[in-house]
C-alpha cells in the first residue's frame, strides 16, 4: 500500500463545519446578488426557505418531530446544493476565490508588508 502525501488529499481542510456553513451562506448571498446568475435559478433557495417556514410538510403522517425537522433540513440543504451546482462555474469560482482570500488570515497582502530600516536617534538630538 502506497503512503499518501499531503498533496494527494482531494478535499482540502477548510477549518471546520461551522466555517463551511458560514462560507456557503455567504456564497449563496453573493450569487443571489450577482446579475450573471439566472433569475429563475435564484428562485431555488427562495423556495427552499419558503418550504422551511411553511406549514406544509413532506412527511405529514409521522408523529416524531425529529423526522419533520430532518426533512426540512434536507430540503433546505438540497436547495442550497443544487443552487450552487447549477450556477455558472466561473461565477461560483470567482466568488469562492474572494471568500477564501477574505477568510484566510495566514496569507499576507501587499498592504500589510512594510519594507523599511530602523535607525536609533540619540537622546541629545531629540527635541
């Protein structure tokens, strides 16, 4: 069995489940505001949220409230996934690139680097 190298990992670790959820929500909001995404495609996340707050349920006969919450979560998750997958790939990549660059504090930007030399000023020359 060959040893796996860190570069062989298909999915890069991105910082945890909560960070992924926040990034996906930000991506959806950015795509909803982008004029390059089809208007009818933008109805998909709106319909998923409408299903979440509506009293209509896919599993109405089940008495367990957990099942009702699970099918609501499944519909919202599927709506979000399909919306992102059906958006133009170039637009999604552009917004993801901007989101990742905003969230990664390890990457310094050109504005943060100062190239300078320090000199000491003797006390008698101050004032």
